[in-house]
C-alpha cells in the first residue's frame, strides 16, 4: 500500500470544525490547510451509501446541542452565512474532497471522481427537551469508491488506516438484494443493509473492509442446511449499521468545509495539511502496518523496566503517551511518539489534544518540531 494511503483519511476524526469560506490569513489552519475557527460538535457521522457499480453517496454530518441563547444565535448566523454564500462553501469543500479522492485514486489505482457536492445547515427541536440541535451536512458523490468484480463489490481500500475519534462514527450501507460476506473489523452495530463503526477506532492494514455479494433470493427445499449456514455466516460477519441520525455541526465557527482531512496525504505536498498539533508528515503505510509491532516493542520495554507496571495492552492511549514521556525524561518530540506507538499523525494529534485539554500534557514548538512535556517534568530532565 502507498505510504500516503492512511494520512489522507484522518481528517474526520481529528477535527470537526467549520471554516468560513472567506476566513482571513490570520485564522488558525485546520485539515487541508483550511482557515478555520474551532468548534466542538457533540458528534460527527460519516455515511456512505454504496451502489452496486462501486460509487458511493457520502454524507458528513456534524451535530451540536444548542443549550444557550448565545449558541443558538451563533448557529443562526452560520446558517445564514451558508445560505448567502452557499457556492463559496461548496467550492471550498469540493476542492478539498477532490484532492483527497485524487490521493485515494493514486493509492488504489482505480479511477475516481467527485460530483454533486452540496451543503445545508438546519435545526431540529428535541422531542423530550426544550433544547434544539444544530446540524451542518455536506454531501457528495464519490465515483469509484469501491472496487467491483462482476456482481461482487469490495469497499474500504480507499480508507485504509482510517482513524475514528470518540466523537465520530462511520456507516457503510448498501442496496437491498446484497448481503455482506466479509466485514473487517467487526462492526459495532449492524442491520441487514448497513454496518457502523463507532470511535475510538483505529483501522489497521486492509481495514476497513466490506465485501458485498448478491443475496440468495430463494431457499431450495432440498438444501435447508446450506440456507441455514449462509444465514449464520451473514450474522457472524458483523455487518450493519443503523440509520444515521445526523451529525451535529458545532456552532462556534463561521463556516464549514475542511473537516475531512483524510489521512491520505501525497508525499509531494498536494494533500491535506497536518493539524497544528501534528509533527512532520508521517507514512500512512508505516503507521497502519506497524501498530502491533510497535505496541509489542513498547510493551516489552515497559515490562523490562518494571515488573510491577501493567502491560502495554492494558493502558489507555493517554497512559501510553505518559509512560513513553516519563521513559524519555519527561519530554519528547511528538514525532518520536508517532514512531514509538506506531500511530498515525492524526491519531497522535487527537490523543495529544485531549491530554492538553485535561491538563495532563503541555506542548511547545522548537523550530519546526512539536515538543511534548509532562506538567511535572523538570527543566533538568530535558
């Protein structure tokens, strides 16, 4: 797999932000280099309705609960701006998605294209509470997303090495008349025509993978055993996903566009820009294939250091980073964490961001390097 395969997809998880199409040069830079102001959606849903010809109708939905008048006013301003400048939002998003799809096309060797990009913003009142929910949704057609071989459809290679944070879920759905014969990894939710993976989730080499084949239309009376086996197989595959309720768009920004900073980034620089937290450009292929190996090495090192410490596989991502930093004297380059953990740049950025928000970590820059430091680390430990 191409080294640039995984990095392009990660935008989904690391940032859920909406960027104004006319944001100034001084605004923070997010996925794909889009100027933006951060917002914090309650959840984000990525949904792909896969067709038998391999194309997919994609939806990126951001949802946020509006609990104060200020939040409601901010969203209404965003909604009005989207309606007044819809083409600007659409054009910016199309540019970013087209770059991402081109990256996927190069990695898979399959012809791909983007069409019918649209955006909308709307509110829905909760049936149980007085609060309402705000949504921003981008939709587009991705031609060539899945590979086809006769009536067999295989999806997921365009997203290999993808990472979902704890606020993001991804759903694949397919038409009636098809059944999933292989789902990897096992889905968190399933229905007869969809599968859903809920973050946090870090897909490895060859993941996610969904294989669709025509479902049996009738059951031959003389072959009851075969029919039963096929049904059981379909159930074991863990295929499905309930319908998506919609992902909330956070209201604290003035625009909406570069959320998908998919982890696939061309090594030459035409792909997505890494988040500000991230270290240098990383190899997706290395990250995807080296997770287990790197984790094993880290666990072995930790075990040798102290038999009383829990094994690496029992630690949370945050605990693993903290242990690594302590082993390095309290501070280290973020890129060193990427290499030691075998994670992608985007996943590392997400973990670092959450640790900073919880005051478990500090970060600063030295030249072009992002340096991480434990709050209790001494200058003398450097």
